[in-house]
């Protein structure tokens, strides 16, 4: 590994990037052929635009009338910093590490060997993925743009939606190897600075080596990284990101990841969607209540079926009990095995639909579900009631807007079924109580995870219903704390 703490020179830059085919280094004379000062243009091809380098750096640097009479490198550097080269960013660097970091972030370096210094210019390559419609978070009435992998584009989208001079975008660099740029976003006057300071502290204290995936960040800054429940809101939509900033949360944008994080993340936030603000408040309130009912169905329905059929048949109405008995007469497997098998088959079909190409993924999932379910019932391997129970539970789990929360619900659904197999309704009640205890004991950045349902004195109806916008404020009163 080359020494990045050495002197600034074209040789040291080349040694740092030795055996790198994408390093471009070209020696030029300031002022053209008659110039007396030599400099080396260094940049990483692909990270910067070669055409921009030629037009805005090399071309003005070789103009005879501008640099031919300059005899000292210090005078040339001063002239460049005062506007001698046509770029909007010109930074004097006297340390090799700074020059290398700039080059890796889309800068071109003009290196002066005799002066032991370089001037770096921002000339990032314009190549990037276009801003498309959301694929994970569907939009009915609302903005149809998404975050992409380029940090500057993401901050631009946030600025366009929040034209507020109090919007703060604080940049930090983490990762000993990847040197990933992150931006902490908050609105001065809305966001409690304790959350901002805590976010910055966790990022700086985390033992990052590289940040190339979402898990690299989440497992380092979550309060309880072992919990399956997401503890920071993740979104690909700039409008949802900005709405939460207005509520008083602190945001995190990561260069290379097409998403934004928001903290504190509470349970109720994962069941809200930006489209609720675009609907009539009665309709939005009804949809929110429906989502909460759906998560209960997704969690408990298979476990309750197993518990009642195996241990508590007397709880069923006689006609329903007779119907279930008739449907199970020719089924060779016990109810517990039926439910577990169908749950596993359902997860396999869902995983297949996600991993297959988009053109055939949905077709395989739908046809697979129809064929497997219908064939299993006709072959009398699975009872029709079990198919109905698993289908209802699966559909209910899809109403959860957040994919991470939906995955946590599906895993806990399996655990509750196992508890029902072990101890019937007693096992279901104990398992559900343990789940409630777990989420109620969690915190996100010092805020109760189940706020305002637990650990709060605020209005709980506010999270279940949406009131007319004229009677509500953007800022979440639960996030307000007295300044120390």
C-alpha cells in the first residue's frame, strides 16, 4: 500500500494509483509551448468527464496570453484560484491524502511538483441513472421521483421540495476503506438537535470498514441491531423524506445508496404513506385503521387456526367445525404440518417472484400459487380451509407499506405458529405477549419504539386517524423536547 502522507507530486499521485488503468495523467505547460511552468493534470477516468477537463481546465491553462508571462508556480496557483481556469470549484491542496480523496470524489488535480501543491477542480462525470418512478413504494397521488445512487442529485431533490434556508445538509465521511460520503439532513428550528448530535456520534463511533450496502449502516447505528424490526424509516421517495423532516426527524443520505434514512423510527411511522395526505382525511383514516387490522390478521390468523383446530375445537361454531372436519377427512397430514407447509410454499413463491426477471416474475408467482394451491386441494394433500387461512394472512401482510416491517411480521408469524403447536391458545397468548414486550422495550434514538402507544403521554388517536390538514401541524409533538 502506497504512503498517502507523503509530499504532493505527480510521482506520488501515480504511485498511489499504481497499476490502475483508469488513472489519467498528462503533463502540460501553462501558457502553451512558450510557457515556463509545467503541471500535471491527474484524474480518474470515469469519475470525471474528460470533455469537461479538456474544455474547462486544459484549454484555459494553455492560453498563451494568460500564463505565458508567469514565472513562479506560486503566482500561477494564485492566478488559477482567482479565476484563471473556468471551473466553479478550485481548492488548494498541500497534502497528498487530500488530493487523493478529491480525485476519488470526482475531482481533477492540477499538480505542481516544484511547489509541492495541487489545485483540485470538481468535474464529476454526468453519467448516472435517470430519476425514475418509485418501484418499491407505489404512488397513486403524489410525486413520482425517487432517490438515485448519486448524493448530489439526492440533495438537489430534497432542496427542490424544501426551499427553506434553515434546511441543513451536514456532510461526514465514514469507512476506513470505502471513504463513503454521508449527509445528515435536518431543519434548524424543527429538529431537536439531540437527534442530530446522536446521529453524528453513532456514525463516527461505528467501526465502519466499508459502506456498500444498507446493512453496513443499519447494524452499526440501530439501538437493537439484533431485533428483526426496522428501527429507522427507510424510503426511496424524496417527498416522504421531506415530510418526515418537517415532522422533526433527522435524515441520512448515503452516497451510493438510492434511499434515505430517517430517525427516530417508531412503529406507527411504518404504517403511514405519503398518499394519506393526498386523500380525504376520512378515507386516509380508514386506510390507516385497515393497515393496523391487517397486521394483526397477518400475525395471528395462522396461529389461531392451528391452536383452535388442534386444542380448542369447542370454540368453533358447530357448522364451521363440521365443515372443517369434512374438508380434512381425506387429508393425510396433521393441521400443524399443513399450515407450516403452506407458509413455506407461500414464502418460496414470493422469493421466486422477487428474484426472477420482472417480465416473468409476476406470472410465475400468480400461476405458481394457483397451480400449487388448486393441485394440493384436488390431490387432498391440503384442506381448502388452510389455503384460505394462509392466503388471507399473506394478503394482509402485503398491506404493510414498509418491506422491512413486512419481513419482520412474516418471520414472527412462523414463531407464533410454532407456539400454537406447542401450547395451543396459551402458547399464542404468551408468544404475542412476548412480542409486545419486546417492541415496547425498544427505543430509537431515545424515543419509545411504540410511541405514542407506549412510553408517551401524547395523543394516541393522532397516530390512528388523520385530521383535516388545516387543524394539524407538520411537526410531531412527540418529537419535541425541552432544550437543555
